[in-house]
C-alpha cells in the first residue's frame, strides 16, 4: 500500500492502543533517571540485587574484585575465544551512569543487522490456504511517519534498547509487553534476537538496557547532550537482568543475508537502574499482549512497525512508524515465512514492535523488525509461533514467584 493510501483509520486504531492507559500518569521526578529452555539465560543474583551470576570459573570469594573490574571497563574485552556465548553465560550487571544522554545519543546502529536480502520463495498460488513457503512481490515503500509528541502520550510501550558490542555503543528498538505471571506489573520487554546476541559468529552483547519513551519531547540531536535526563529518559534506564532468545538465532544468526531471521526475537526481563519500587508496566502506563497465533496475511488488513531508525537519513533521536498491509517473505522454505511491509525506516528500528488488531479488536504485538534491504524500502519480521511462545513463557515463569 503506497504511503499516499495509508489508512488513516487503521493508523488511528493502532496508535490509540499505544497511548497511556486511563490509570497511568506521565513522567515524574520520582521515576526520572540520570519453550526454548536451551536458550534460557540465567542471571541469579549472588552478590547484591543488581549483580547477576558469576561467569564460569570465578570463585565466589572473588566476586567483589570481579565486579569492580567489570564496572571499571573489563566488559570491553571482546576476546573471541572467551566471548560469552551460551544461554547460561549471560551476564549484565548494572553500571550506574553508563548510559547518559551523551552516550545514548552517540550510540549507533549497525547497518549489517538490516542488510537482509529478498530471498527466493514460491510465487503465491491461486487459492493458497497457507502462507508457508510463499514470497510476495516486494511492497511499495511506505514513508516512515514521525510519531506525535510527547511519546509517552502516543506510544507509551515503545522505547530504545542500548547495548555495547565490539563496534561500540549500539541501539535497537523495543516494546514493553505483558507478563502473564504478573498482571499489570510486567517487567518484560520484546526486541530482536540480534539486539542481544551476535548469533552464530559471537555471543551475548553487554550493558543491555531499555529506555522507554526515549527523547520523549523529540529534541534535536544537538540538544540531547545538554538536555535534562528526564527529557531523554523520562521513565529511567532499565537494565536487563535476564535475556532469552531462540536457540535457532544463537546457532544460525548472521549479520547479513537473513540467516536465522525467522527466529530473530528476544525477551528481556528488566529492573530499574535507580531501584524504583514500581514495575516497568506501572511506570510507563501500558504494555502490549503478544499474539503467538501467527495470523495469516490475508486476515490482516494493516500492520504497523514502530521504532527509532538511526542510520541515515535518520539520526536515532526520534520515533517513527510505518503502517501497511503485510505481505510474505520466505528466507528458507524449511523455516517459517516472515511478514513483510513497505517501510523506509533504517537500522536502529531493529527490534521495534509490529502491531495489528486481533479478531476481538485488541491491538497486539505480532512481530518485530528483523531485516530489510540496503536501500531501506521494506522491513521483514518473524512470525511469533511456538518457538517464540516458548522463549516468552520460560522467561515469565522464571520470575513468576518474584515480586
């Protein structure tokens, strides 16, 4: 669907569901801040509430020394032979003040993560009852539209994920999602697998944190460095104390070409850097339900992608969305077919949620941005089926008995 034919009604319906709930309030000084079991990433606290498990081989007696070394910069050691890779190796201790307005502004996207290619599939057959193995013609580009300000009034669950990689400070986009184990009090965030783990060629990224409603007032990049922290991070900085992604992404994920893309999703469990007593969902005022029913393309009239594109011509400081009728993209006939929409968002929008209306009229998260072509004319996202549901449920159940 060309941008000139973008459905105003569909856009309004999706946007309305992203606004604050009736019981929510805006940012306040109180919270402003300076079943894939093999892919489970343990982070059991052994040395304080903000410090997860020790890497293998470090005696408990050396905990404090190791913690100080990590916070002083040991996390910058990206020895390929020692890159923490397996699910149980995930570590992400809070380093207070690491993500400041200037470091957040200067974090960049990796164009490689959005360098997907249109893969061969079968042409849509007449009367086809299944989307599996089908690739539709490339969609007409849909121009990304700026989300209305302030973001906490128009897209409350959406924010940015910041993380460190061997290339430096990096960014993705993400969405606050509901936690069935903690109704109304979720600390769960949905993003892409490649925003937390390098896939086949590497391991877990470091210093992973989520900032909901990043740059809430839409300040230009030139003003972000000197802006009050509550304008840049109105609900604070939330560090991942647990991360899960699919075993398929860990074993197959690649920087280019789309390998592993049908399983390119991740769920984070987060905690406030400043130790606020409220959950993330209570703090931001909204969270979305995740739909794992993988609805067929023909049943979806419109689907929207939200995120913070950071590669040119964008600079990562503002939130955008694209709304289109989805098509189908097959990377590998043996793997699930992906959703695809026309969209001009670039790298940095990776991980951002895709939203659609369910049959009962509820707006739900149905996918996330995974790949797109080098010329940024479309985006593709995975279908969230049994593998995604397993990752999601495992994380929820892990924290089910914690307040």
